[in-house]
């Protein structure tokens, strides 16, 4: 199927065609997990849009964006996931008032821009779901890592809010964020000095969340550890008087935990 013309074509049924879909102009709406049949979606023009028109969709089709890039409109959708691999040299630009999930081992290299709404990376490939380049998060937009089982994120993250829920991740990069939120069930390790978002970031460790600090010289703007939250320092096996974490101010609630984990030296 080839989508042409400037308008929107909405596919709301379960399709069985096998030859793939070409998005050559305008907008393509999907309202069913199997709306695109069994083949890949190929983007062959710039300034086209894929619109999510349903809740709880899981779309497994591969998406080849080439150098054209792809805009994704989440509309008002909830908990819908693009689970196929998104590849190409172009950028993925997310908008809308809802949320869209990315779950493939994505290789697109033009960056991810979240202009509005929420994008969540999820599943066993969640650490790679955001592509290979920088992520920019517009004011009031959110990048969430939700249910990511393991991995390392070394992309540069910049902008408003990064949130972690029920995820186990190591985070590197020289990030510049406004908010860094470790939510319930998250086990996050900061593996670079700028992982937490830099000197302007408000870092919050919520109840049931855990943040580990590994490198010396890690910086953030403010720190709040809520009741039930855990902050763990993981120093190297050596004597060093340099601070591991520097913040402008901190709030540690009753019931919060701050501890030090001392690994055994290598033999």
C-alpha cells in the first residue's frame, strides 16, 4: 500500500497484506495493532506523520525512515507501543498530548525530539529504543524509561524531564535536564558526572526508587530523597577526599535511606 496526498488516511482494522506500506505524503493513522499488515513501513518523503489513533496498541512492524525522518503524533493515546525496529539516518519527532512507547532495538541516528506529550522506552530493548543520537525534550514534555529490564543509556539527554519507573539502568552522557525523577521500582546508576542532568537539574528519588552514584564529581542542582527512596554511593576502592555528589540544596525526608556500598578490590 502506498499512501499519497496531503490528508490523513486512517487504518482501523486488522490488515493481512504482506507487501509493506509506503508513506509518501501526508499522514497515516493507525488504530489497530495490525493495521499495517505484516510488512515494513517505509518513509519515502519528508514532512510526513504517523498518527496513533488507539489505546494499548502494540505495532510490531519495522519502520524505515531513511534520511527523511518521521513525525509521530500520539494524539490522546495511552500505552501504545511501536515495537518494531526504527532505522535510518533521519530524526524521530514526537508530538501530541498522549503517550507513545518505543520498544525496538532502534538504530535511527538523527536524534529524538519530544516536542510535547510523553515518550516511554520500554522492554528488554528499552535502553536502545531512543536511537543512537541525542534526545531533546521540550518544556512540559517527558522521556520515561518504563519497565526497562537492563542496559546502559549513553545518549545525551537535554531539556525538561527524564523519569524512570520499574527500570534497571546505568546512565552516562553529559546531560542537561530540568528534572530527573527516579520512581518506584527503578534502580538507576549514574555512571558519568553529568548523568543526573547537570547543575540545573532537580533530582528526585521517590518511594521505592534507588539511585546509585559511581563517579567522583557528579553534579546536580537540587536533591530530594523521599520517604522510602534510597541514595547509594558506590566509591572506588581507594582513599579520595573529592566529593562524589555536589548539589545546591537537599531535602532528605524521614524514612529515606542514604548509604555507601564498598566493593571488594580486584584480586
